[in-house]
């Protein structure tokens, strides 16, 4: 084999090997760069949380958003950024929650997305993510209350009241769910539901906490009170441990 050919062959082998090493180094640098960006993003999120604790919400947002730009596919970073934006500008936060929820399909993310969409009046989006949430936790209190709210906004009051009525029978039902049910019951087309709502409101009014006082204030405007109901209500308003001077004035006006 001619020497010139061997020399030429060795030259091209050298070129191929060095080129391969260069390309390999470039590709190996990519994970390193991604790791550095993610490390930087995590530190920015920690700094954002400190700014948030100090009450510097705008600065916290700036750091969180920079972190998001560095590592947009990290769910924890996206979630914190979305939460910060929600507090500053809910309308601008919704796309972040939608993207996050579609990526993770986690119940908490789906709930936050549906709840924010509902708050913003984006009912189609709310229904979409509520349906996804129902696939994993259809019977949870938060899912049922969200569904009742959506039904109410769509003026399907009978269904909304029925769902809220189920919620208040649950041991861990939040206090606000009870008054929510009462309000929905009064919008129902069913007389039995409306009557049940008033009965529940009277039961709430016997409590000595803030919820009981709120129930009394609501009862004061109920047009179906008879003389006995009013006498009892006046006594409850005057004797409630949390009643204010305004409550006592309300009692006098009955």
C-alpha cells in the first residue's frame, strides 16, 4: 500500500476522531449547563421565598420569574412562580397554572387551575380542569365545593344546593360551606330545599362562634320569621358573646 495513501488515511482518521471528540464535548456540556441553570434557579427560588417573607412581593416575583426562565420544566419552580403571580395579577397567572397542570396532572395543580379559572369567570377552563380533578378525587370536599360553585355560576342552583348539602354532612366540612349551602338552598326551585336551608341556618345561629353570629345576621333578614322566631333572634343577638353594638342595634330594629 503506497505510503502517501497511508499518510492520507491517518490524517482523515485524526480529523474524524478530533471532530467526534469536539462534538461529544459539546453534547456533554449540555447536561452540565442544564444542571447549572437548575442549581441557579433553585437558589433564586429560595431567595424569592425570603423576599416574600419580608413582604417584598415584587422582588420575590422578579427572582421567581428569573428562576422559571432558567428552569421552566421544573414543577416546583413553576408552581411557586405561578403562586406568586396569582397574588400579583391573577389573570396573568392562569396560563402558568394551565401549563403546569397539563404537565403534572397532580390534584393540587388541577384544583388551583380550576379554582383560579372560576374566580376569573373562565368557566370553560374551570370545567375542563374540574373534570380532570374529578378523575382522581371526585368525592373530596374541595372538589365538591368547586363543582357546586361552577353549577351556581351556570345558574343550576338545584344541583349546586344538592352537592353543597352533601358537603355539610361531612365531618371535615369547613365553616364557610354551611352558609354557602344556605345561600344556595334559597336559590333552589325546590321548596323542601329552601326549607332545609332555613332550618340549617337556625341551627347555625345557636352556635357561640363567629359563624353563629353571622347566621343570626342572615336570619334577621329572612322574611319568613314569625313572632316567636324574632323574639328568639333578639335574645340570641343580645346575648351572643361576640355580638357588637351594631348587632344590638339590629336586635332593636326587629
